[in-house]
């Protein structure tokens, strides 16, 4: 399979995966190594894109260079996230009180 055919197959898989907005992801291939570029709305979507590319016959490796840009309504301040994490840790009796959380850039 040529590099162009492999790129097209991966792009098609990304487009048809219901968990992805595949139109924002570009795929290129060289000797079975597929590189994904573009921007997605979540870390979950980034992982799903890699899994989708790995499903394509002929893919030997996936370089996932996708950027994650959270949508404005989904972003939260670091302090708010840290507070939620600390509350969840406090509810778990197996987690020592000395455990802390640090959040940077969401």
C-alpha cells in the first residue's frame, strides 16, 4: 500500500468514527508510520484518534501530534479543578491526608 493510500484510509477511518470530529484531523503516512495533526476538543478525542488510526491495515506506528483545545464552556480554572480533586480524595478513606493535588493549565 502506498503512503497516499494509507493516508487516505486513515483519513476515512477518522471521518467515519462516531467518537471523532475527523474533519479537523489531518493524516500523513511514510513507510507505515502515520502522523496525525490538527486540533481536537478533548484528550479523550486525541486518544480515540490514535486508536482509530491503529485499526487501519498497514499502519505500523502512529505519531499523535494532535493539539487539544478545550471549548470555552468546558474550561475550568485550575483552583476549581484542584478543589474538586481534593474533595474526591478526602472521600476515599484509603488515601492518606498528606496527598495533595497540583493543577496547571487545566
